[in-house]
């Protein structure tokens, strides 16, 4: 056998759906972590900015639910974003015990830039697929995610926060 043979077909395990999903998930996670690090953000900070940009000002509890973070853990995240001048917290005029969170003008600009950069990163990662294939892949992944996330979702506690 010579070392000049053409590319061999990958081993069977590399063609399996589970392997491909796991491997691509790992590669996507690595790409995503590099994206976040490049913007000096955590996943939760990114999600906070995106949700506030999409939904507008929210109460801290509602925000915590939307980004799937315990409300007690959200305070430190908001502190860091406030230190960077990206969010503002204000007392709710209807209920002075509540605090609403919104983007500052700098936060709104950062959110728009992040969204554009995330889209460019996604386009680069999915560059081997046509736009139609990308849409189809997303629909299929959403269907699988919805099915499995529902099956494995932890039971919520009555009155829990």
C-alpha cells in the first residue's frame, strides 16, 4: 500500500447521526465560546442583552425566566453589565419592590453589533449549506430540540422561583 491513495471513506461511526450531532455540537460550542470571549461576554450576559433588545425593558424575574437563570444568580450578571454601561435598572413605578432592567443606548448599540456579528459567525459556520438547507436544518433541529427538551425538562416546583 502506498501513501498516495485518495481520501478514504470515513469509518462507519463517523457517518452516524449521533456521532455527527455530537461532533458538530462540540465544534459549534467551541466556535460560540470563541465568539463570546471575543466580546468579553458570558452566555448569560449575551442572552440578557439579546432578550432585552428583543423584548424591551423587563422585570428581573421575567428576564430570569426568559434566559433560564435563577433570579438570584441574575443579580451578578446585571451588576457586570451595568458596570459596562450596557443596562440600567430602575424601580418599577407600579410596584416599588420590583426592578425593571433595560438597555442603555450603549447597550442597544452593543446588542445590534453582537447580533450582526453572531449572524456573520453563524454564516461562516454553516457556509457549506445553501440558504434553503440552512432553513431546513434549523427546522429539523428545532423539532428535535423541542421533543427532547420537553421530555427531559426538570419538573417545576409549585411557587418556585
